[in-house]
């Protein structure tokens, strides 16, 4: 009783601190606060109010904190099994980090602690830049720990007749220099313009020599298409990514007049279909992790495609049972990737994949306003997701010692 009274006082103090310009919050304990407003069935509560009874909305007596300030502490007491180190060695197929003279020792220490065996840098560039990166990796004491994918000639800018052949020749040279795959960044297909000023579609026939060359050289193509579909929607208060859109101007695809999410996906799928001999890795689950039925359809229709799970952990962690079933069914079709190299963040991935922990904290509020649950994948599936699928899809990875 005493404790409850104390926490009411605390809440009042916090609320007043959050809105110092407001008069002190009323401290009364009687009654039910403000009068309720009636709504009709099917109607939403007006802004500033919340449903308190069927058909009745009420505003809080204290000024409501903003979504960045409201950070409730969960009182759930339940078994916890943090996983600082992955159970099996990991290939991070989707990284943008490679070693430098200064960082290599630190990186290896961190990777060993997390059990990351190979960090694959997708930002290899092409030509001299790519060769320099590969040569540096090979010059370190850890040549098997760092690998590189090549990128498109001239960043796919100003594509015109003849580009495809030139870019394919460049890719061939880059693979000879040591690239083990090819990466397409999200701008390509979405924003990058051709020489004639039109948007370069990812299924443009001019690019066909690239995909055919990747197939002949037996290297995978990892493709980041689009963005989460909510980025293409107006940032209303119903948009799951409102905060992220409010934080980062470069994610506001709803302002992009050139293309929609569905167009991008259709062009990508057409690319997959037209080049069945080319192995594609759809980065970020193809942005279908919020709709695993759609992800399954993508895999069923395109045997040449696998998925990679970077930056969609919040979607897996909110559907642990559907996620578990998907990973078991498609255990040969998912690769591990993280995108941002941040040693503190990897353990959240291990925990979602390995444990059956419930309702645990996620590290990035702007991705998700919810907590995560573990999928509890069996060891055989974990091994495939962590490294075996990557080794099969990317023959240029170090194949021995696993
Ligand atoms: Zn990336």
C-alpha cells in the first residue's frame, strides 16, 4: 500500500518533470479522473485519449509523455538466458566492416568472443579499391577471417548501352583479384538514374551480362531491394516506423515519386525469374520478415534465391512460433547477416535464434516498440543458418576448419 502510494508520487514527479511548463499534476486519489467521451462502434478514440471502457475514451489527468520519453520497466519475472557467444561459428555474410592495420587486433578479439568466424565486407568497391582490400586482408595474420564482395562498376550510374558488358568484365577481374561475391546496394533499382535520366530498374536487360557472369563464375549476388514497406507509407500515427521516419530523412520513401514498394519487389522477382542459374541472396529477408507467407512464396517460386536476416530481428522476435516453423521448413535457405557491425548487438541475434526466452529487451526503439521472444531453433538448423548455408552459397568462403 505504502509502496503504491510512493510510486504514484514518483509518477507525478516524473510527469511534471517531463512537462515543466505544465501546472503540477493533480494529486487526488478519488474518482476516476476526467469525464469519458463516447465514441460509436468502429470509431477511434480522439487524439490525446485512450479507450477505458467499451465505447468510452478518456484523456490522462497528467500530460502524456512523448514516445521517446515513455520507457516503462517490465515487471515480468521469467527465466533469462542471455547468449554472449553464438553456439556455433558464424559467417556474417552482410557486413560493411573490414580490418585496418589499427583495428584488426581488436576486431579478431571481438569476433572470437562472439564466435564470428568470418566477417564478409559487402563494401568492396571494384578495381583498384577492391584489390587493395583483398590484398590487405590476405596480408594480415588472419586471412581466413575477412572476405570481400565486389560492387558495380561506377555504382551503376549513367547506365547506357554497353554498360552491362563492361561491368561484367570488371566483375570478372574483381573475382580474379579475390572478391567472392557481388553486392547490389539499395540505391540501385530505386534511385539511380540511367544516362537517359530514367530510373534504372534492377531487371533492365542491359544488366543481364552481370548476372550471367556471376552464374558462370559460381559467385552469389546479394541484393538489397527497397526498404521496409512502412517507409513507403505516410508517417501517420498508425505507421509502425513513425519514429524512424521522424528521425531519418533519408528513409522517407513515401516522398519518393519514382517508385513504390510493390514495383521494386516485382522488378526484383522478375530478375530472379529471368536468371535461374544465378544464385541470389535477398538481403534483409527481402523485407518480407513481417509476412513470412510472402517470404515462403518467394523461396518456393525461386529455387535460386536464399534469404539473409540482417536488420529484421524485431520481426522474427515478435512471431517466435511462426519464425521457428519457417526456419525449420526453409532451413537450407536462410543465411546469417547483421549489416551494422556492433559487438554489443550480436548477442540479441543469438538469443532470438537459440533460446526460448520471453519478452526481452531489444536494443533499438525506433525499429520496434515491442519486446522480443526466442525461436529456440534446433542445433542442426542453427548450424545451417550460422555457416553451412553460407559456405554452400558462397564457395569462395574458407571451406575448411568448420
Ligand atoms: Zn548493408
